[in-house]
C-alpha cells in the first residue's frame, strides 16, 4: 500500500479518534474525497491498535485503577471497583449491537457520505445543546452504575458513522452533570474496552490473511496513529481547561454541510 495512504489514514484516525468529530466518518471519507486507495480492514485495525496504545498511556493512572478494580468487583464501595464495573457495563451494549449489525451486513449500508454528513451535523448540534445545558458538578469519582448504563446505551448510537463515539459519550456525560474535562476523561476511558472489543471482532477476520507486506504496513500505520492520537489527547485535555466544545461543534456543522452538499449534488 502506498506510504501516503498509510500515513494519512493513521494521522486522520489518530487525530479524530478522541476528538468529538467521528474518526470512523473521516476514515470512510478519506478514499471518497481524496481518490486514494481505500485503506481496508487491516489498516483500520492497525490504526485502532495505535490509538488504543495512546489512550492507555495518556490515562495510565486511571487504567491502573480500573485494572486493580477488576480484582475487587465485589466491593462496590471501593472507587476502583466501581470504575472497573462501570467500564464493563458501559461496553456491553455497543459490543452486542455492533456484533448484530455486522452479522446482518447492515453496517455496510451505513457507510455513505450522506449518512456521515447527517450524523456529523445532527449530533454536533446535540453536543452543543448538551454542553451548554449540562451543569458542571460531577467528577469521574461520581461515576456509578446508573450513569455507566446511560452512557453505554448512548454509545451504541456511535455505530452510525459520523456520530462520533467520543462525541456521543461526552454529550451524555455533560447532560448527566459532569464537568467538561471529566466528561472527556470518562469518555476516553470508555473507549479502551470498546476499541479492544471492536478490534478483536474485526481482527479475527483479517489476521489469518495477513502476510509480510501487510504486517509491515500495519506496523507503520499503528505507529503514526499512536503519535497522532497522543498529541490529539494532550491538545484536547489542555484546551478543555479554558474552552468549551463549541469549536468542535462549529467544525462538525461546517463539515456536515459540505458533505451533504457533496452527497446531494
């Protein structure tokens, strides 16, 4: 695969995976709008592995807490146990829905510029409404089973390309009363088991067919995605200390309108 395609796919995935602008939508659009070769499932899996490494490294302290909590799930008075159980519960809906969508073959029907455009626009506006309406009184330490279930169900909507997994979970967290930085933090932690699950599901389809060149391309894509995601996480978390989610909403509105213009002309 051409190096340019690999690098572009990796950078696009790395930058957009954790920003509330939809990474899957951008990856679908990349070959449609640039004329470049579709990166395919192998590279999709590789760039997700790269972004997974970045979010684990960036939130390593929270990840260590969640891992420790797995060994004391029976004691829900402990914050680490609550975090671990919350992440498990929040992941179940999207895993089940994603598997059903993939088995039905309907997931391919959603991969269109029109769908991405409408989802980008509509859920961008929903994010703006939630960000402006939502109070800022809760922290990640307040995250319990009820909020995990609510955010887990909302995460299912991200199966529609253009919605943004991080965007819809941040939207839910803001409506539930979490401060902006804490909302993003919970959404990022929720991404870890979700990426693991989706990567495993898709990876089973491609690992048996991977040869030497494919493995090399995957390693390159994963490395670039890791670096881009790490930079993107650092940028967003620092920016949220002083800025709302409005800049991302403006970007989504502009992008959505452009995509709809392309789709219907």
